[in-house]
């Protein structure tokens, strides 16, 4: 990547060419953009929503803010054992969201400033790969000496379980305007156990249903065992090696049937069965990018099947 940095004149002339064009402004995309700019390259970053992606707006950061509020609630409950007299009068969910949103907005503002400081060109719009090293955004073609695909992920759903007002993915759960009286979490991965913990801290009765033999199956067995022990001590029910046969939403509850024949009602069902690569509808496979089960196939240096095109982040297995 030795092309001279793109000038403002070349942009106004309609060339829309940069040393590096990045499709997707999430963690992988903006980190790549900043590093390329630090190396003296001209960078165009294309993002359909807000830079920061899932981690900043719908994942790591907002969930950690909620978990901090949950930690404060637990501290208030147990304060007397530390010699501090405090009471927990309840959860003001609107104020909790204000805190969460304020945390996200502060970091988002900082990220915008960082990108501006490095003179990275931001293009707001839905980009589609059209072959070579080119991205189309609303009829405008952006080309790069190198192209990086970083389109991120989406929350997976399960066939036969229809989302609704009481059956949610993590995206909807982050904006929930009430504390559920009871919540069932389908999936014992990192997303599921986080929501199970914060809802329990807020006062909900919580059940986790996981089809695999243990929670956090991607981690080591010792960690899973410690987590399950801690959760059971807190009153969180962990049903491992268990599948949900059906989940039907009613006016005031969700009726769930498990594989062992157990039927029960819950106020809320969170579908937390992981995240999938956001590659559908992006023009990848149609224009020569090899995919495998939706993931972009790369080598050890994240090079795709197209020369000069790399892929990073959640779209890489």
C-alpha cells in the first residue's frame, strides 16, 4: 500500500479513491482505520449506522454499564455485612438506561473525535461489495488500493421461536423499559449469562436453558463449574443438557415447553443463542468472495479469495 494519500481535490473531482477502504465501522473496522491513518495512508470508512458497531452500541459497552448498575444494587443489599447501613428501595429502570446511554454516548463522542483527528473520511450509508476493491454506496463507487470487509454480526434466532413483545434478542433486551418478574434465557453463552446475572440482581426470577452440558461451553470446564455454582447460590436456575421444544407468546407471559416435558410460564424469554456473521446481502459471494456457512474464508493473514481484499472481525470464523 504505497499510493500517495488522497487529497481533498481528488474527492471533489469524484474519484472516491483511498489507499484503504473499510466496509463497516465496528471494532475491527475503526481499529483498522486508525492504524492505517497512523501509517500515513488515506482511509475511507463506510458505515450504515454509527461508528462503534455492536460492541459500543448493542453489546460489550451497554451490557457492562447495566451490569455495573446491577452490581450497585447487589452492594446495597449486602451493605450491612460491611458495616454500612443502606437500603435498596427499587430499580429506576429509566435512570438505569440514562446511565447506560450516557456511557455509550461519551465513548461514541470520543471515537468520533479520534477518527476526525486522524482525518479519516466517514461515509454514512449502506455499502455493497461490487467486485475488485470497490464498494457501492447509494450509487457512488468507492475504490481502494486495499479493501477491508468488517460488516460485523447479528443476533441469531431459532426456527419455530417467533420474536415479539416478550420474546426478545439481546438487541431488544438492552432497551427493555421494565424489570421482568421472571425471565428465561435460552442460551448459556456469554450474552445469556450476562443478562441472567443483571436481571437477577434487579430482582427477577431467572432460569437459563442451555442445550450443551455446561454454561460457557467455549471456555474451560473449571470456569463453567465455578459460574454455575455462583449462579445457583444466587438463585439462578441453570438447566443444562436441555432444549426448548416450543415457546409461545401470550398476552401476559410466554409458555415454554422443554425437551423433558416440563411446561412453565415466564414473563420474558431472551433468545441468546449467539451471533452470526453479517454477510448476507452485502454482495460478497456474488462477486467472488468465498464464504463458508456465512463466514468469509481467509488465510492466516486475513486475506480473502479476492486480491487486495481482507476481512476482519465477526465475519471471520
